[in-house]
C-alpha cells in the first residue's frame, strides 16, 4: 500500500510565500510523474504543476512565474514553492504521484492522491 502525506499549508498574507511538501511511503519501486492540483470552494480541481521523473515541468498559466515544482526521487517527495501569493490562490492543494508498486508478477503503476492541505491567502 502507498500513502501520501502533505504538509506546509496554512494562512499567509497576499504577496507571501509557502512551501508545500508531499512524501510518498509504502511499497514503492519508483515514482513516475508527480503533480500538484488545487480546488477552490465551489470549483473543480485543477492542475497547478507537474513534473516527470526526469525533471521536466509544466505549469498552469496562473502558476507560471510564481510557483516552482521540484522533486527528490530518493525521498519520493514532491515540493511546490509558491510565491507572490494572491487571494485567488486560496484553495485545498492536493498532490498526486504515479508510483510503481511491486506485485507477484513484477509491478504495476498506481495513481495515488494526498489528503489535501489548505492554503489561505488573506488580502
């Protein structure tokens, strides 16, 4: 079984910064793509940023220039550095990790989600 534990959310003033972390643990052979999503009240869950196992990154337009996604493959951990935060960045932030887990026949990929961490940006 694989679990994700997120941390780093909280209350921050507009213009401030936060660093979110998401650590995967359990039966993991390797991690593939990792990503951060967010869901504001009453809205759908949207992709914020993603990173491949090789380090290639993609960002939503709203995150470009302000957010940075990174990963530590040895720790199966993904980070999101968020700066110049705005009130509209307020949301629950979820991490998603695609992991290769062992099976009797070799392995299979699982898509695992974190429990979410609330980020509130005050004006």
